C-alpha cells in the first residue's frame, strides 16, 4: 500500500490512466536514477484492468534532470556498505529534496482547472482524479462554468512525498481545499503538515 511505501521512504507515483502508466513508468525510472531512491507505483484495478488506446511515441515524453546542487561526498546511490544512520541522513537531507526537485521539473503534479476567482480548490490523484472530472461532467460543470464558480482542480501524480511548492502555489488564495481520495486520507495529512500556519 502507499502507507507501507511511505513508511519505507519510497516515492510513490499514482497514474490516473493507461497513458500515464507509460509516462510515469519512464519518468519513474529516471527519478530513481536521479534521486537514488526506489520508486513505487500505486495501481488500482480501475486504471490497470482495462483496454485503452495510448500514444507510445517517446518523442513526446521529455525528462528534465534539474541541477542536483551539492551532494554528499559518498554520493546518493547505494555503495554496499551497511550504515543505516548515515543512510537516513542522506535520505532526509539529499534524496527526498531531489525527489521534490524532479517532481516539480517534470510536471507530475499539475493544475488541471484554474479558476480566476479562487473559492474551492479540489486536490486529488489517480482514480480519484478521473472520478472528480467525471462528476463535474455529470453536473454539467464545464471548464468555463468551473471558472465562474471558482472551482480549481490540482492533480497530484507523486502522492508521496507530496511536493510542497506546487501545492502551496495552488492553495494560495483559495477559500477552501477539498481532498478527494479513495478509502482513507493520505494526501490530506501531508498537505496539513505543508500548509499549517501559512497565511
């Protein structure tokens, strides 16, 4: 589960469609090489147990590798030496910040609907994103109508660790954020830690 991967400090990508399995898969490999972390996928039967037409052209998939900045002398990749205390320091100080940099640079998380008057900001991921967009369509809320109502949607692609800068930028100015997830809250708890005490 995503909780287990987070407990083991494994970044988790959550594709919302068959098309995103290709994009997130390739970018996930690159994220692992860039950050020195294992990278996991959250897969649910509603997105994997289906057929779909997808674009497999690799020319459209751009992978950005932002500057890493200073790294520890021993590097960020496993060296075959048992040193859990040092590994934990490297994970917290270097690897997870690199995950955030890569997620930002490669557009895993994105604003799908941006209302000029910010009232309700919906934050969702994976299958929940597909459900939100279907619900808006059933309610007759087009992109134009969402803008009139002040409804924005933020789609998270990397559900752990939640990238803070994109979320803060999206949240800024909204009267309320509404997290739509399946089963139990996972993004919401991370968002509370990121947004707590912000103006």
